[in-house]
C-alpha cells in the first residue's frame, strides 16, 4: 500500500495525544492582551495581538533556556486571578481539541499564580474548573477530549513537597501527576527527593524535566533517585549512545535502562531548537531515538513561545525525517500508553479511537495516491 505524506490538514484530523504542554506557554495572544488590560498589567511589549504573537515567537530562538523562560513573565503576570486562570485553562482545552487532540496532560506551577493572593488550592480549582468547561465545550462541538493536569514545582524554589501534596490531594478531581521544572543547571532533581518520595508512597505519578539542556546525571537522578515514570524531554540520553565507524550502535548502561524499561521520553523538538538544546530539527536526536525504538512521544512544550501546535510539530517531523502515518500512529499510541490515566481507559482510547482514526486517514491518503496513479 502506498502512503502519501500526511498534510497538515490531515494530521489535524488525526486522534493525537499530548503529554507535555505548559498552560502558561500556550495562551492565545488576544487573551494575553485582554487579561493584561483587565489586570492593569502594563509590561507587555505591545497591545496588538498579532504583534504580540510575533514577539513571543521571535523572542524564542535565543538558544538559551534561561532567557527563553523570561517570556513567561508576561503570561504568568496575567494569570493571577481565578477568573483569568479558568479562562486560560478552558481556552487551552478548546485549542487542543481543535487541533484534533483526544487526550492531553497540561502542566502548570501553582506557586507562580499566587502573586495577587490566591491560595494554592484556589489556583488548582480554577484551572480544573476551566478544564471541565473546555471539555464540555469541545464535546458539544463534536471534538471530545480528555484533559488532565500535572502540577509542577519549580526546581529553583523550595516548595516541591507542598506541591506534591497538593497534587495528591486533587488526584480524584483531575490532577494526574507531579512534575518539577525550571533551569536544570545547579538544581539537581535530588534536591526535591522528599517530594518524589511522597508521590511514591501515595502510589501517585511523577514525570520530571530532565536531560533537556543538561546531561546524563540529571536523567540518572530523575530515574534512579526520584523514580520518575517519564522524562520531560530526556533528549540528552543520546549522550549515552555511541555509533562506531562501522555503523554499530552501542547503548551505555543508562540508555539501555531507559530503552529496556520503556521509559517514555516527552520529546519537544521545536522547543529544543528554540532553547538551544539542539541546533536544528534535522539534527534532533528524535530520528535516531525513533529508529532505536525508544518509547518516543512528541510534544509541544510551549505552543505560544514556539509558535507550534502538535499537528505542526508532527508535520515538521514528516518533512524532516520522511515520516508517514505509521510513524505518527506509533507516536500517538506510545503517548497514550505512557499517560497517567487508568489502564482500561487508555486501552479504550487506543483501540476505540486512536488506531481506527489513523487507519482511516492512512487508507484515505493511500486511496488518493492510487487514484492519482491510475
Ligand atoms: Zn517543559
């Protein structure tokens, strides 16, 4: 069966899964402008939504993670009331559903949204209310989607134990797991060991930003000390893989462990290029990691700052690596298998929605090719 390369429009219709997306990195530019006006927030570089969208994206390719994170000052600056958080969360769900995503885990750091007096619980409740609203709107529009929250603690701060406890407290209300994010250098995962131990004791879930800009020790600590189930990025695992002159691939102990144990890698290719972790999409290790059958998933990280959607990210991979429907289905099934969502519900989405959806799109595009050839 011939398989023509997927188009953006087709990929948008495919039932996709997103595991690594930041709530404060995915706002609609017009919403940032409106919320800034409501809040009396006067630090935006421009009040024109189109110019602001361009500013965020143009601001991204500075090849420096620390500088990249500065763009969040503005988005976080306007997400300081329950109403603003609920609106941003609802719009996030609608935008993801509109991109054809059927399951997503969206993360945010509650401790960043308390500048105007919200308690941590208020922040979580506002976001979860927004998610529920967004899911209802999307469902009514014929674009059913399930969205769960991951609560992030900032690795440079000292509130991770509190945030882990908060995540556990809201586990039955829509919080699916715990995460730690922020600059890796100087802040090893083991700094937050007590938080990860709490998550473990509670039979709860954790992922961890590790191996993005920083190397193997960070990944090793995340897995072997903090018992992270997934790696946020984890792209530097390639530092433990060598290819000899005759093309033989050798995996070091850590890379072997990651592959053998099927540790999911939450790869975010465009984000890695923008933060300077990887020079270009063509040089991104996702091609090699896919070939070596690591548990690869593809993600957006920050849709606003990187000017991407999950569909555009997948299209970029098809164009760069010659991937087709089989690869995109594999990525989506990998992501669903790796979700912090009950096993039977994962199976239902994989067998009832994802596999049939990709099979039908692949069949349609194969038909189009044979029709053209006739
Ligand atoms: Zn991230």
